[in-house]
C-alpha cells in the first residue's frame, strides 16, 4: 500500500511523534521497536542507518514501509535520495553536508517530503529559502550520535517561533 501525497502531507502537518529508527541503537529487535512505536502512535518514521550497504538499506526500507503503511505512517529515508526513490519512500531527510535540498528536489520531484537538519540559527533561517517541507532542529541535548553539543531547551524555545515550517 502506498500513501497518497495528500495523506503524507496531512500526516506531516499533524505530526507530534517523529521516530528516528536506527537498528544498531535499538535495545530490542528493531521490528518489535517499530511495531510497538507505530501502535503507540508514531506519526512519521525516519530510517537512519549510517554505514549500511545499499542493498541491505533498500531491503530494510521496504520492510519498514510495509509495516508503516498498515498504520498510514509516512517513511523518510535519511541522507539517501536514491534509496528513498527506489523504495517508494515518502521522503528523504538531508543534513548540512549532504546533497543540497534543491538537488534532492530536482532528483525526487515534487511529491516526496524533504527535511533538512539545522544546528544553529543561521541554518534555521536559511532553511526558509530551500524547497523543503520540514526541518530537524538539534541536537537539543548532548548525544553520542552527533559531533556537536546539544543546543539546549531554552535555545529551542527561542528559535521555534522563527520558522513556519514543521519542526522536529
């Protein structure tokens, strides 16, 4: 089952829980984590598998899409527009060092969601000029998965009013 573009965009605008799914960080079987999170009400799932081989990633995204479709939950692929397109994912999320959003939009077309990571005020304000659908802000707290310190909850509270894009 494929979600319509209308459903995907509605889910984005109403989203409150955005799951970043990385198998290596799951303490339980990743499919159990995914199923339980979907049942609990996750609104969007991003597949984030740094270092994963192309074929393995494509197969994993297909598995995730199948499970998410039952709950009408969009699937986003981290960094890999090629895999997102091939797997029929609902979007792609890129970072500051990945393909620029304009290049992603050119490759993917108008339908898929495009998200962009932002790590400071300049990037957040620059995101307003990009052909994107939402932004990721952070990290808010220190994390071992990023090489820069957390921005803090106060910073987040101060900058959220500066964007009209959905933010996670």
